[in-house]
């Protein structure tokens, strides 16, 4: 089945070296997009640590994965060192993530194709039903191909206050908090 060991390792290694890139990567792929089981577990742990507002690095990941019984401490530390060394460029992390995601889509397309072939060979259902099911599955896969970049709330708040700070310096009455767009509530706050 299609997968790229190099791209999977490069994504994980880049995230170990620069965990701030996780916000851009989660808009491109999910843990299920990885082919190698240990990579699925590593990426899932990265997401969990991020949701808990914990820093992502080799130490926190080793601890998380050892606690889950996925790794033994010695093996995990050595593998994370290998991942970090396998990164050609941290700045290309999103490109590596797209490669991993594209390979996952190809694997899913193969699975769907096998299901469609099986239904067609069996012929136990009306042809139109088989065609409708095939179209539905391929369409659902194509819809999943559309990615949405996520922006961390921290970044939104920082951007807002960068815009509001000059207003506060010039006119203290003009600067306000983040608007709710409910005028009565905004006046109250």
C-alpha cells in the first residue's frame, strides 16, 4: 500500500523540533493518515499534549507514550532522536504532512475500489444501488480531501490585541475587548 516512511518521519521529527508547527499540520492530516502504527500513536500523543496545553518535545512524548504502554523508555528516546535527525528542513513540515495525507487518500481509494469491485463481482444488489454506493464513497473521500487550516485561539487573541494596542495608546475610550457583535452586550462589557 502507498505510504512514505520518509515523509512520516519528517513530519514527526519536525514537530519534535518545532512543536509550534502542529497547528498548521492538524489542518492537513490526522493520526489516521499515518501508515506506521507507532507513528499513529506518536502523532495522537502530540495532539493530546497540545490539547492539554503541554509542551511537545522528546521528553514529554516519551513520558506520554511510556505511560500508555506504547513504548519502553529506552526505545522511544532512541527513536525520537532518529526522527529529529531525519528532518531535512523543519520549514517544510506542512509539505511533508501533505505527502502523508496524499498517501493516506490513495490507501483509502484502494480500499473503496476493492469494496466496489467486490460488490460488482457479487452482483447481489441492483446495479443502480452499486453505482450509487460507489459514487457516494468516492464523493465522501473527495470531500475529505478538502482541508481546513486551524488557527489556535492564542494566535487570534494576539492578533486582535496587536490591532487594538495603538487605539489604546491614542484614545483609551476607543479600545475595547473582542467584540461579540451583540451591541447591548458589547456596551455592557
